[in-house]
């Protein structure tokens, strides 16, 4: 994770692009009509100009004292969360001014010793869509006078966007068979190395939510979450002793991984287990 001094964070300009089609507008008069049955998902071409977009996670810490203005409605915790996520960024602490507050949730507890209210914020959305990775959160300590005495947060600065997704759920589904799915082998929760499985045509593939993800090069991508569940006949003893195994009984619908697939390029960017048993 990159750390940027709050006052020095620089924005990147982005030109929003759209997906295109590489078919000629005026085919030869004598050319035979294309057979619809021959059209494949691979025929679609997306305009990747300026995609993906460089966006760094910013890490913020309290710079100077800031006093919150509470509205007196509901519990103290509710009031603190609303004050920290006010739609008007000038009414929030400056360290959180660039946080996309849509969908932010909060939880509170009282710190032992200081008696300060500890507010933990979680921001699962970015630009109105799920942000699959990295997590966005902040922790804030507020004293009895409503002054912030501690703040730390990690999040993406609001306002960045990328091209609209141009690959349909059907296209992505058709592209998954043959893809290599990795898993972590283990014995009694002791890591034993990595393994790989080539996803088969008869495995269960479920295309889920569209959202965003920051890739390994710290660039913002538009992705789809795709859940893969292995046909029970494909489950080996090695896979059964890996993080791909989430079964308590039947092998149906419980062995596999969640893949995050770029909704413009179709490439698998990362994956995550369906469960954490260790």
C-alpha cells in the first residue's frame, strides 16, 4: 500500500472511453452475410485507451484537532458516524474529505482508560459499486467534547472512474472454462504450497456483482466477481485439503474459488476463497 501525505496527494486526469466494435461500417457489396452462429465472444473488442486508471490508496492520520458538530438525533454513535460522513466534505475532518461516503457504515465502542468513543468506519463501495479490493476503512477516537483525538484511515480518493464494462456476463462465463484456478494446499491448516486446477466446462460458474478492484500495479479496474464451484467428480484429495474446500457435507456447490475478472479485457486479475476455515 502506498502512503501519500494528505496535503500532497496528486490527482490523475482520466478520459472516459467507451467500448467499440471493429466491424467495418460498409462491407463489400458481394460479401456474404455473417452467420450468427459463427459469432463468438472473442469477436468483441473494447477500447482500452487510458485503461486501467492509476489510483493510489491514500493513508491519512490526524493532522490537527477537529471538533465534530452533532445533530442531536438518535444515539451518540449514530450522530458521530453521520458527522464523520457528512455529504458536505467541508464538514468532515480534512483527513476524510476525499472519502467516498456513499454506503459507509460505522460501529462504536468506548475505549478503556481514555473513555473516548472509538468509531470504526467501513466503506464497501466506490462510485456506487462494490470495491472488492482493497478494503477502505478508518478508525476515529472522539472525546467527550466531540473533538477528534486520533484518526487513521486507508481509502481511495473519491471521483475516479473508468470505462463502462463492455463484456457481458455471458461472454465472461464462456471465457472461464480452461482458465487455471489456483489454491493453497494445507495439512491441519499448515501451508503446504500452491496447487492449480483447470476449470472444466461442466463446473458451475456464477457471474456475480460488477464492481471495482485495484490491481497489483495500483490501477483501478472494472471487474465482475465470478464464483466457480467444481463438479464433485473433479474434486481430488489435494483440492479437498486446500482453501478451495468449503464443505461440511455434500461436495455440491462448496469447492472452488471466487475469481475477479476484468469486465473490459476478460483477464482474471485475482481470486479469493469462498471461506476461511483456518
